[in-house]
């Protein structure tokens, strides 16, 4: 565990230190978000924060390469090269979009390209966690892989609308993913917990934690498409790589309650909020005849702000939901199912009440006002 924490720290420190100079460069080059009707912020903010996140990830990966305990992960450089190439492509695309607002079709083409790069370097969905079923032939595996990559990239990109939201959700989800992958690897080999997914999640969490002090409300910089799409790519890659552990984990890990579904259930739980927001956005925009990629002010975080939550309150509430889904899903592997179920039901009930509290307060206020008006009318009628 200590070695992964070292990598996490390197990523966090690098991202934290590099974010201010990246912010200044963005200002000098005029790469900042103007004030738009759909935006929450009221001042212009640099958009290249994702570059610092990318630098932190590279630093963490470089540090891991010099740690003997993790050296085995670099014995076969094929998947690592695939990750580096795909991340470079998505970062270049994001930087171009943050600078010039490129056409959505170009972004989509780049996202598809990232999926193809991963497939060509052996990172693809080969099995489904349903009775250890293989996924068709190479063509079907490639198509499903590209679909997962594109969907995850856009899901994280869509939730990047409030200060600290995307980075915090990714950090929470990545932490749960890290814990699951680490314990899964230990269950397979108690003497060696090195695993590429665990390393990726440590790097992702570290970079997000290093960025959050600059990005939480009131932020001085935003990650832009550069950072949001990069986070989605790394999360998708982790979900794909972890399926390779299915066959061994079925016999050695605690899958009595959720047999072999965890490698797919966990990424879905981690990405539930962004995927839900993505699905609702596509339906909403398509229904009015607009492009699914066209921006608007109808995202979940916009609804929370409009309902009466302050900016930080809305972000913290979404953190709560992300943490419940992510850590709740992995709890089934370590605790009795009935205990986890009861705890989750209570936590979900509290989260629902907290989420609806502004609406409930307005209902109570309106009811009281109506009662007062009715009493006044009755008094005047006497």
C-alpha cells in the first residue's frame, strides 16, 4: 500500500504545484471561459487546468517506474504505451477545444480514436461478469470497448459544471475503485499487490486531490474538456483492465453476495451520476431537436443550484451521492449483505431527504402562506 501512496502523493504534489503556472499561461493566451447564460460562475476562469492534471498523472506514472515493487507492471509496456498514446490524444483534443471550441464531431472522432488505440494495445472488454461469458469475437469486443470509452469520457465531461465537481467525483470513485482493485489483487497473490488498475486509480486520485484546492469553490481555474475527458478515459481504461482479473477472482475473492458482477458493477456505480446526467442530457436535447453535444443549463448540478442550494452545498451533495454509490457497492465484498443493505437504505433515505429539502421547505412555506391568506380572507369576511 505504501508504494501506491507514494505514487499518489507524487501525482498530487505535481498537479498542485503546476496548476498556478498553467493558470497564468491560460490567462496570457486568452484561454478562459467567458460569462455565459448557462454558466454558474460570474468571473472568467482559465480552462487549461486539465494540463496540470495530465502532468501529475505522468509524474505519478514515472515515479512508479522507478519503484522496484511496481516494476513488474512495466515488464510488458504494450498497455502502458496504449494508455500514454490515448491520453495524449485526448489531452491534445481537449486543449484544442478549450482554446477554440472545436466542432463536436472532431471531439467524438478523437474519443473513438482513443478507444481504438486501447484496443490495439490489448486493453479491451473480453468477458462479461455473467457466468464468465466471453464477449463475441474481436470485432464485437472492439466495438463494445470503443462504446464504453466514448460513453465514459462524455459522462465525466458532462458533469464538469460546478467548481470541484468532476475532480471530487473522480477522486471518490477512484478511491473506491483503488480499494477494490488492491484487495482483489491481494486475494489472488498475498505477496504482490501490484496491479495496473490499482496504479491507475492511485494516479487519478492523486491528480484530482492536487487539483481540488485550486478548483473548489470559489475556484481560480477549471479543468476544462482537457481534464474532464482525461478523467473519463482513465476511468474507462480501469474498468476494461479489471475484467482481466475476473477468472481468478471468482474463486478467491468474496463474491458470495454479488458473485462475479463487481468488476462491471463498480465502474457503473462510480459513474452512475455522470452517466445519468449524460442520458438525461441526450434525451432532453434530442427532444428539442438539438445536437446531443450542444450545451445547455439542464444538468443535475444546475437543477440543484436553481432549487436553492449554494454552489458548495450542491457540490457536497453530489459528493455524497457519488460516495454512497461507489463505496456502497464495494462494501458487499467485506461485510454481510444484510448489514450493508440496511446501512445503504438508511443512507439513501437521508440523502433523498437532504436532496429534496429545498423543495420540501418551499412546499411548507407555500402551504403556510396559503393558510395565512385563507385565514385573512375569512377574517375580512366576518
